[in-house]
C-alpha cells in the first residue's frame, strides 16, 4: 500500500469512527451514509448497500424519469396534466386517493379538476414533497419508464421503484419503494456532473432540488455560504436526506444519509444534521483524530 493509500485508509477509519459514535448515541436502529467528493474523489460507503424504505427520496429517481421523457421529446416542461386524485393500487388495481391532510403541499390539491404543467408538478414533487404531484407524474410516464431511464443512465443499482406513494394496500403487503445510499449517491453525482441526459437538463433538475423547503437535515448545521440541492424523505420508521452540497471555492460533494428508527424514536433530523456537519468538517478541515 502506498503512502497516499495508507493516508486515505486512515481518513476513512477516522470518519467511520465518528459516524459510528453518532449512530450509537442517536438510538437509531440503522444508519447508512454514502459520500462522493467531486473535489478530491474521496468516497465513503458506510452500510451504503443496506436497503431502506425509500420514503420520499424515491422522488429523485422519478424526477429523472420525467426528464428522460422530456429528453426524448415525449413531454415538454409546459405540457399540461389534468389534476385528479384517483389512482390504482398495484394490488388488484384497487382505487385509492392521496389524503390531503397527510400531504405536505396544498397547492396541487387546490388544483384538482384543473390543469398543471409538468414542470410545476415536478417542482412541487421535490420542493414540498407533494405526493399528489408525484402520483400524477407517475401516471403520465409510468413506473416502467422511470426504471428504463435508470437503466439507460446505468444508475439502476440500489433503486427499486415498485409503486406510487400512499398506496396503502401495497404497503400492507410489503410492496415498497426501496433505496440504498449508494444507489441514490450515484444519481446525485451524475446530476452534479451534468451527465443526466444533457448538461442543460441536469442543471434544470438541480435547480428544482435547490428549491427544497425542508432543511432540518443535511443543511441545518452547514455554514451560511453553503448551498444544498437535496431531497428529504420521512415516514414513521425512516428519515432520510440526499443531496449535493456546494461550498465556496471548491467542487461540490454528494451526500446521502439514510436512517431507520423505532416509530417513537426522536432526534432524527438532529442526527442527520450531525452526520452532515461531521462530513463537512472532515472535508474542509479534517478530523482531530485523523
């Protein structure tokens, strides 16, 4: 092993040790972290091949699927979609609705019976995590189209899109959208590098991710000069954040933090923020015991 490789291995151990400490103190059932620094090429894979319920992080692959359709010319950003609230479960095609009280966005629900543009729905799907917008877009392009787009970009590993959101019958039967930290970080790196279909389309997707309104996780303890393009996801047993962090005078880094909890567990956002801050300090200053 070269001196450079030895130093890299030591840095890996120091960072893993700090994440292990945070995990132990948090009380989380499981934590996974994937990091890719575009500035130095440094990577970390901490339980990054473990599968988690995707929650709303699955909306990042769906965003890719929407823009794949735009790239093919099958959709335009200003194509109009009829806003409805009736969808078919993957279990026997039984109809279900997205409950407005459980959705984090009221704008799309207010438009039921009207038309909204594809780019508006994509924006609401990511920035306020609208489940109704998500299912409407999936209804236009179809889950198979999303999975085809992932294969086309060779980022299908670690991503399983099996259904729309709030399909409770499917959830009860264990049919869920699943992700790994490695799977999500590959998508984010491709977007950050401008390699998802085209630099222009990659930038448009990143612009949407920059609009994220839920910032209690990865961005919470970063300095004011940091810009974060990211997507959160949370249900009763998981809390996630996945994004690209832009700091002054350096290339960005892609970071995915996936966590699993007992339903009564607390401190979810605080734990994600602590890991994010640790990685920020590691990349910009190094760790004390490095």
